[in-house]
């Protein structure tokens, strides 16, 4: 069994026709075609999902492989092992760590993924990368969802070349960075949230994090929400998805400002400017949505807003079309990719001297206490004239 190593991967949503173009533009190498069937497991209570864990058995090429992944986003823990028998190996140390024996015995199949995979491994910029292009479907009970995506997994080397390759391929085809793996897609089919707007959950801030690590955890959490709501709006307009997209953008802008003394470099200003553009593309739609909700709640005798309704709805339709066009644009794709690259590999992680390194490596708890104290003092100063 493999030890718990980080799987470093970029996943992109795309149309099936784009896969051919991506493979043609990628570095050369032997391309293997495989038919893969993956069965995902969880308890009836969803214990693994609650702990950000996915567990599957994948069958293909006469082999059965059990894989457990923990975490979200760009880098996740991965434990993999070949299986001899038909069932799960319940004695995997990480499974024993997170589930009691009685819970482990309740693990059962919850959905299946069937894909045709085209796979190629090659050297790019000094790093070894595995490209996998998947077409197929996720099936949970009677519900199915099409899968069409390209994955770039770093097998060895630095992360920088992985992002450089992603930039090159994104110029060939419209690739949308996504942080939702097939496990998330299957779970969405089960509970009906596969096309639902994405609300933010708590960023996974573990004890012992440095200030830099805390910023990365929060920023990753925001980018997951931005990418997910962008995907919802590319499929269909949604009042709530526009709202949640603006929330995610505002959260990320706030995090960048709060951690300015930790994560500050030239690229930070570019990212902030692009986030401001994205927020602006959604502002009018959200303002009109709120206006409509407030107008419906008015109960004033003699007030007749009916003549305004066609004008407001026409303006609202134009504003929502603008927001949907923004998340379908090349500018949005570039923003999400570049923001992720900056969070994971930006110059801010190594720039400056000892003072900068000290700020990055300071305990997150100490950084948070100082940041909150600064905010409190600023608030007291602003409210000095209040009685």
C-alpha cells in the first residue's frame, strides 16, 4: 500500500470535443486508453464525506485498486493499494483512524463512475506530469451526470511547470479549473445538490498552522466556492449562484487584505484587481435581485409598482446575462487559474528577508489575535463620536 502522499493535481471541466485539441497540444508521449469503473463508498450517515474523505475501488485492465483521498483542492492526501479480494480492505490505518469498527462495517457502495480515459505521462519544464482525459458518466441510483474533464497530475518535480502547462493548454481550449472531484459530483447526485449554488463552509484551519498556511487554507476555500458557482451559472442562470459568487469574491478580497503583510507581492495587486472586475460583473444583478425582493415585501396602501415590473425585469435579465457571460469568459478562466497558482506557488511564499519569513511562519493564532486587535482599534476610532 502506498503511504499517505499528497496528490497534486489540476482538474479542468471541458467539452468532449476539446479533449482532442488538448491532447494534440500537450507534450508528446505514449497515450494509453483505458475503460475504468470506480465504485465509491460511504456509510449511510455520510461519515467520510463529513470528514472530506473519498473512498473508492477502481477496476480496469484486470486490476482492482482501492484509493482513499482526504482533503480538497489542489493537494490532497492519497492512499492507494491493490486488492486481491472482492471487498474493501477495512484495516487501512487512515480508515481505522477516522471510523470506529462498527462504522467501517457499514461502508457500502453509494455511486459509480464509468469513464473512457486517455492517459499520457511526459516531461514538461523539468517536471513529470500525467495527463488524463476522461469522458463518461457518474451514476447514483436513477440519476446520472456527464463527465468530461482533463486532469494534470504532478508526478515529480516543482509545481510551477504544472501551472505553466495549464496556461498553455488553456489557450488551446476553454478549460475551466474545478476543485470538485468525481466523489463530489456523485455526492451531489445523491442529495440533489449537483447543480445547486455553492455556499461556503468553514475553511479547514488545523491547529499548528502558520500565518501563511492559514491564508492558503482560507484562499483555497474561497476559490472552491468561486469555481463551483461559476460552473452553476454556465449551466443556467441562478439568483442564488450570483449571490454566492459575490460572497466568495468578497471573502477572498478580504482575506488578501487581512493577510497583506504575509501574502503581498506584485501578483497580489493583479489578483485583487481581477476579483474587483468579477464582483463588478455581478453587482447590478444582485442589486436588482434585492430590489425585487424588497419591493415584493412592501405593503403600502395605494402603492402600485406594476408599471415598473417590465422595466425592472428587462434590466434584471440584462444584468444576469452580464454575470453569466463573465463566468463563461476567458478572463474568468484566467483569474481562477492565476489566483490558484499565486496561492500555491506565488513569490510571496519566498520573497523578502528574515522579517518576511518570520511573518509567514508566525503561528496563525498569534497573527489572528493581532489582526483582530487592529480591526478593533480601527472600529473604536471610527466610532469615537458615537454616544
